[in-house]
C-alpha cells in the first residue's frame, strides 16, 4: 500500500547513508538518525500533545531541522501538517488557522511576537516552541522537552492510507483569499518516486535546499525526491548567495533547484566566475519563466540548465527533459512525466493544434485531492474526468515538448488579438540594460486592453522607452509591443519568485491618477 512515509522506507533500505547536512554547522545525520527523530516527533504529536489522526497541526518556522522532523512525522502519524508562510501578518495567519481548524501551533522563537498576537485572534488549544529564545513567551512547552518526556513504550502508529491527507499547503493568495490545497499521502509518494525516476536522480546526488520549506517547492521539488532515491540534502536556514556557493563547492553538490531570481543573484555573486562547478550535473529552475540570458550565462560556465514546471495542486514536478534536450530545447519545460496526461484546450474545451497556445490541463496520480472545505473551488479546478485546469497557457511542438506561454489570467486581448506577456517579458530580458521585467494588461478605450511594461534597469546602465520599443520591434510583431514602459526600482514577487501582477496594475492606476497631463 502506497503511503507518504518516504523517509521511513528509505531508512529501512539504506539506514547508514547520509541523509542530511546542516549547512551552518556541518552536522550530518544518517537516514537512521533522521528517521528516528521523525518517529519520536510523530509519537509526541499523537501522545504528548494528544492530536488525533486527521487533526491539524500548524507550523510557523524558518528552515531548520525541526521543520523536517515535523514534516516527516506527518507521514508517520496521520496528523495533517499546515506549514505557514513566515512572511504573512498575524491577521493573515489567523485566517489560515481558522480555515484549517488547527488545534496546535508549533513555532520558532523568531515568530514569538506573531504567536502572541495570534493567540488573541484564534481559538488555538495550545502553542509549542521550538527553541528557548527569550522572545518565546513563558509557559509554552518546548518540543524537545515533550519528545524527551515520552514513555519508552507507546502504542505503534497505524500506517496511513493513500488518500489520507498528509498536509494542507495554502496558496499564495496573490489573486484572492488563500486556499488550502489537500495533499494526500499518495501525492507525496508519487511525486517523490516519479521525480527521482524521470529526472534521473541518483543515490550519490547532493542537493542544497535553501528555498522556504513552507512552500510546495521546498518540500516537493527536491526534498522528497532526494529522500526517495537515497541522496543527500544540505539544508540552509535562508538563502545567502555566498553561503550557497560555499556549500556547492564544499559538499560537491550535483543537482541544484531554484527560481529565476535566485539564479540571477547567484550569477551576480563574485563566486560565480571562479567556483569549481565540475561536480555539478545540472541546475533546474521553476516557479516562474526562466529568462534566456540566465540559461546562456550558466551554459558559458559549462553548467547544464533545465527548466521545470509544476503547481502546488498538481505536484511541483510535472515535466522532464534529458541533459541533451535541455540545450536543444532551451526554454522548454520538456515532456510530461510518466503517467501524466495532458491536454491543451481552447476556450470551449477543444484541443488546440500543435504549435498553438491553449490552457494546460493535467491528470494523474500527482493531482491533489482538492481544496480544504471548499467544494466550489475544487469543482472549478478539477473537472469530472479528473483533469486539473492549471490556468497556465502553453504550446506543444511536433516532438511533444511543452513551452509555457504565461498565465491565462495574464493574457491580454488587444484589438481582438491574444497577446501573451511571457513572450514579451522574455524578449525584454534579452536587452543588456534590463535586469527584470513584467508586462500587464490594462483597460484601453479603443483596443480593449493594452500592454504596460514594468522594467528594472541594471545598475550602471541607462535605457529609454524608445530604446526598448525599438529593441522589441526587431523581435516581435508590432501589436505585441507594450504601449507604455514604466521604470521601477524592483518588482513585487512572491517568496517563490512569481511577480505579483495585481500590485503592478495597482501601481499603474495610482501613477495614472497622479501623473500630470495623462
């Protein structure tokens, strides 16, 4: 019977293999040691805290060993873990806690002030601290003390079923109220196993983990696949370019996952030109479209650079390509993983021809169980045939390789013609003076909508709207070129690299209201 306790299964096979390295201290834990910690934590949840199978435990913490203990404990105990974004306000966190019905909140001392505020906003049964920070309120027990006080003999934990819910991952909420995605054990196991297989991971792979663990990408992109194959994860408490470069060299990392903004920061770090990269098999980017100039920069350093695709709701790994294909099909996300069914459809649900853009639908064992206590949203996203409607636009070539064209909600219709911002953004990022760019559609009295480009200029460079318009005119049809260019110091992004385009539209509205003569 398939279940989500990948760590337990791997520890049974290769107990002495190194599973985890803590980047800051260099401490190493074998699969046996990491699994024993997770089991002890699972017993603590069930017997010391009295959380029953199917009840929810929320977790507010940065990347740390205890985060992994609690995540893997969910796979053993049947307790549903609710990881919370460390970037949210107490009011936003309270909304998620209320929606999830979490009984217990586990937190680290850095967020003690938020927890104190939450206790006045929610009906939590209790809160548990991960450390003895002076900011942690007196009276909250420490998790390590609770695990240390467990009796030596406790009832064995029943193995979870495939459709039992492992965790609730709340969406970023950039388009509305966050929804809790129900991640079943079946989905966790399949994502780990199928990614390891189709991405051709190996037991000697070493991978740094510096993206937030509360996000689906941190948990599902490389943590569970590396654990499934028996590799080694190097855990960073945060993303620091110099520290990551030191880890890559010291631990001889072989595969690296990140988002475009992270890879750009790594490229701009002084270590980029001199670091020994001979041990690296490949880098892979996800979370947002990967600019061509980044691919080219890493290829000049001899690094294979792939692009992945996934969503919280369908598993963060849905496509794959070989090393050779990553060069031949630069910019493509590859072919669907095994047992992943795809459709590209038009507005009426009909299949679009090869080469045409359509909405991407996915079906397979990697699809979530829907949204927590939200049957309407579930029905809107997953149709009667089991296909998840991603809202992403893509095209497929004659060889079966997919390329993302952008979000359906981002597509603008100008003069009756479909315009895809991702295509324009990719062209803008080829300009040597452009560091970052995003294109949004805004209402226009004549054309219905028009494109507005928000551009961040590289330090030490200058560029005008006319320069960019002429540059794009050499690469794109005239109707695709934005009607306005606005220069920004930075673009608003989610923790996982996606531009918050709703905020850009609001910036445009505010600027139009205050700009004289407009």
